C-alpha cells in the first residue's frame, strides 16, 4: 500500500505513521527526518534546507523531491510505503502522482489527522525539538494553513482522503487509522 499522512505540526503524523508502517511491514518515510539527517551530515541539500527549517518555512519543492525520490527508488520501497509529511504542497502531490503513474502504481490513501490549534501548540512546546520554539511553531502552523491545506481538496477530488480525529490517545487514534486501512483493503 502507498499511504500519505497530512496534518499540521503536532497532529501526530510521525507517531501514527511509524506505527502503521510497522503494522503493514512497509517503510516509513519522513521528509522531515530525511532533511534533518541531511542537515546533520552537512550535505548540499542539507545546507540549503537548514535555514528554511530553522525558521519554520517549507523547504523548496525541488530540494525535498530530490531527497525523497532517491529514497523511493530503493529496493525496500517497491511494495509500498507510508509517507509522513510529504506531499505538503499541491506541486509536490502532482509530482508524486506523476512518479506513481510512471510505475503504474496508484496512491491508496491520504490520511488527514485533525487536531485543534491549542492542543497542537501544547504538544509541540512540551516536546521541545530544535524547531519547537513558540515563534517557529506559529510559523509552521501558518505555512500549513497557507500551503498544505489546499492539498486536502486535491485528494478529496481524487477520492482517497480520510479524515482522522487526532485528539485522543495515540492508541485510540491508531485504531481509527487501522479501521480505515482495513476497509480500504476490503474494497480492493
Ligand atoms: P516535520 O519533521 O515533518 O515536522 P512537522 O510537520 O512540523 O510535524 P511534527 O513532527 O512537529 O508533528 P507530527 O504531526 O509528526 O506529530 P508527532 O507525531 O511528531 O517537518 C519539519 C520541517 O521540515 C518543516 O517545517 C519543513 O521546513 C521541512 N519539511 C518537511 N517535509 C517537507 C516537505 N514535504 N516540503 C517542504 N518542507 C518540508 O507528535 C508531536 C508531539 O505530540 C510528540 O511529542 C508526540 O509524542 C505527541 N503526540 C502525538 N500524538 C499524540 C496523541 N494522540 N496524544 C498525545 N500526544 C501526542
């Protein structure tokens, strides 16, 4: 299966997509993790991405796509994957669709995790990653509203979007996600 997770910072994309990938025995691919690793290693992409990430802005599409395409071409991705934090713009979604169409493989599901603003802020402030300072969190949330939300219409129109209530415990949220995946498998 090929599944993408969409949601604002702090919605639980990472938490849930790691679990789901493990349950389905397919790789979990987080563009945030790939970019942080590139920054840590000081690769050319990492050096360019760093300033965007530190300030809560989306990294330009071409850089993110370059880093992801490399990973998607690896052997372990040929039977499916769970994408965490990609796509994040309509242009990225179109690019992914083109890539999938070239290989005759459809996207099976887009999961939107919804959580209200105040809870997102609380979760992120409590976690305290490098980009979890209040100013940067607010910028990330604003970028989500401005640049990523239009993706929801994109996937709604393609009839693959499922909305998951992300307010409850990680276990309860995961059960909701598994139900959607199981229903999708039955339909196939
Ligand atoms: P990325 O690493 O993807 O960060 P993000 O989208 O800001 O998401 P977070 O990791 O903050 O939140 P999450 O939804 O994964 O929640 P999590 O499970 O971690 O991206 C970082 C940066 O990289 C971006 O700002 C951008 O610059 C760049 N980037 C990445 N992808 C890009 C792309 N495609 N295009 C352009 N730029 C890109 O949970 C958060 C906290 O809440 C944790 O402490 C967790 O334990 C807790 N939690 C989760 N679920 C629950 C729950 N149900 N109950 C209680 N606590 C919970």
